[in-house]
């Protein structure tokens, strides 16, 4: 194989010099690129060979990599604020490549932290406030089960769903979406479920467990079929969303039937059967958090000033908690402080459990000016925000003027002590703003993972099933383990199989539906990354079949042996996936 063309310009001539006399047909394209670069003209996309891929950059000479990244269409990102590939190959010297990778790794971890904080403290509370809000849209507050499988499930799975939507927006990163969704499914149904069984033996809710695992198996089968066909049509994408609607209806009907049976048993003074009691999904959730506001409330009435309310509302640190928490909690809190401060400044939060609904007059008025600005600057990575209206005034300037006027009117028309009647609108504003923050962070995560895949020559699927799946699922894993330790292992075990249904059905269905609407195409083409995707889908299906068979055989009482078997299954799956990625395990062809 001949050496690669070097595009470094000769100082005595404007014609790029060749690093070797050897010549291949592909060098014709490379020479043409170099000539255009030397003349200072941007390279037209039509001049590039259609088979040119961005990961080929590592096979070039060091001096040619930057021009390759800047001129190859496959290296361009459709969204995001930072060009990570250009940063690696154009702004870092080759000898500092390990430093660049290390910085990207830390930034990736911090982005996962941003996703978790935004979803837990801002997205979910506003979504919960909207779901429990009586009004013309929601006639009555939602009950436990529909609430759990719709609004709260969407809030908990927001990082996974938004990551999938971002990945499906570009055909080159669709493998990340499948890898992340399938990888998270294998991780949650094996490691998390097995860990819960090891921590505390319990009796699983029989009918909800069978319902969730059957629906999830159907969703996996649909995705497996779509991968086999190599496309997702409009009808297929709508079928994903329709299956989730059918799942929600099934949960609602099951809840009503259960409550009707329970009321009937109480009327006849008959104790509920173990089957009915095991299906109860209304267990109270205990919390270790303690509200210190009552203990430290002053004995005499004290009216806070507007400046004091603003300073207290923007302070993300509770000094009373800081004194009693561990060193690990404090270290993590230090990293969270900048994110929490920025989110407090830009995202309003409505809390129906508080008497004032978390009304902070100066901060909420500030939100009316800042939150719309964040919306236009994060939507499509700010593409709409910098658009000039009539070629004179940018959109962001108009948003700032209108938002400031509305904030001023609201400030003088309200008081610090009593929330206004339209305070519920802040929940929708907070929901939209936090959703776009999550989408922006997820876009950067996808772009970083794709850049790391180019550098290390890894497929998007293996990056999805490892880094992206681990990052998005680590919060859910800790939450489920905490629930199990607090004495609610059945609730945590049900969450393992119930939450990921939303992630897969809505992630694939809505992601493909948005891509079809953007591209005005009849379908979304899927290009599986070789054997690895089938290994991933097969492992997920096999883990679900094992749980579907073994849990009923144990009379719905998962033992510690079952938990250890699930952990061993995931370890074996990870080894097989990595061996497949590096070519140790491969399919033999007719020429081998």
C-alpha cells in the first residue's frame, strides 16, 4: 500500500509537494484538494470521492490531517457549538494528542453531569408540576400508574431519549443511538436488576413484570426487524409511538382493574390475595432528604427584601447540608455548583408541594428575560437566534427586548409574598428551557463520542453500548440501588423493565419521525455496523428471555444466584462485543 499524500505547501512554490512518487487513483482527489487549498479556495464537496470517510484521517501524514478534517464532508457536524475533530487535529500538536483526548474525556464526564443535574432538578420537577396541574388540558391530576409511565418516565429517561434524537438526526451517528438504547437495555436488565436481587431479596410484582417484559420484547423485535430490513418507514415510526400509547392504555386499564378488585375485596371484607397485593404499585417512597427550613425558621416574622430573595434563590449551596455531608458529596457538589447556578439563572422551577409554588419574584421576572434568550440560542445550536430579521436586527435582540418588557411589567404587577395566578405558566417555560439544555448537552456528547470514534477507529455502536449507555444509565442505577437499600426493591426492579420501554419506543420512533420530516424522505436508511449490532440485539433479547423464564420459575422471588447470573451474563456480553469490535470474532466469508 502506497504512502499517503502530504499536502504541506512548498515554500518555493504554490504547488503542494508530494511526499512520495508512488501514485494511486485516490491520490488524484487528494492532489486536487491540495491545489484548491493552496489557492485559498474552499473545496467543493463534489470533488471528494463518495467513499471518503472521516476515520481515514488517521492514515494520513500529520501535516495533511487538518486540511482533510476541514475539507471532508463526512467530518462535518450538523449540530453543536464546538468542532471537536478540528480541535484535535488542527489546534493540538500531534505530540499533545493524549492531552486532547484526556480533556475531551473530562468534558464528556462533565456533560453527563450536566445531563443528570438538568433532568433531576429542573426537567423532572417542571414535568411533574405540569402532570399534576388541574386545568383545561389536564382535567384531573393524573393517578400514580399513568403518571409514572408517561410524564415521570419521560423525565427519568430524558438523557437517553434526547441522545437518541440527536444521534438519529445524522445518518452517520445512527449507530450511536442503537448502541446506546440496546446497550442501556442490556445494562439495566442485567447489572441493575441483578444488583437489586443481590442487595435485597424480594417478591416481584407478577403481572406488571410480565406486562413490561413482554412489551419490551416486542419493541426489541420491532427494532431487530427494522435493522434487518435496513430502513424505518413513516408507518414503522408511527408504529413505535402507537405501541407505546397502547402500553400506556394497558397500564391504565390494569390499574383501574386492580383498584376495582381492591374496592370489591374491601366491600366483602375479604383480605386481598397475595397475587393482588403483589401487583400494588402504590408503595410510599421514603426520602433521606430533610427539610431544614422549619428548624431554622426565625421566631419573629422577618420580611426579606427583593435583593435578599434573589441572592438566596440563586445560591445553589445549602450551608447546613454542607456541614453534615461526606467529603465525597462535597467534592461532587463543587463540580455541580457552576451548572446549578447557570440553570437556576435560566430555568424556572414550579413546585406544587410548596405553599408559594416556589415563587421567587425577582428571579422569576429575570427568567422572563433570560429563558427565552436561552431558547433561541440553544434551538438548533443557535442557528435561529443569530438570524437577522430583514437583515437588520438579529432574532436574539428582539427576544431580549420583548422578554425584558414582559419581565418589567410582571415585576411591577406582582408582589414578593404571593404568586400570581399565571404562575403555572412558568412550569411550561421551565420545561422547554430545561429540555433544550438537555438537547444541547446531548448534542455535544454525541459529537465527542463520534470524534473519539474517529481517533480510535471505533464504531459508533460500540461507543453507544459502552460510554453513552453507561453515562446515561449511571444515575438510574444509583437511584434503583438506593430504593432497594431503603426497603423498596420491588419498585426498583419494576423500574428496570418499565422505564426502558419508553426510551426504546420513543427514542427510535420519534427520532426516525423527526428525521423523515427534516429530510422530506419516505424512510430512514439504517446501516448496521456489521456483526456488532446483531450481537447487541441478540444479547438484549436473550437476557429478556432468561428473565421471562427464570423469574416465574422462582415464583417471582428473584434470588441472589439469579442476580449473580445476570452480572456474569453482562460481563460475557461485554467481552464478546469488544472481541467482535476488534475483529477477533467475525463471520467467515466465501473467500476465507
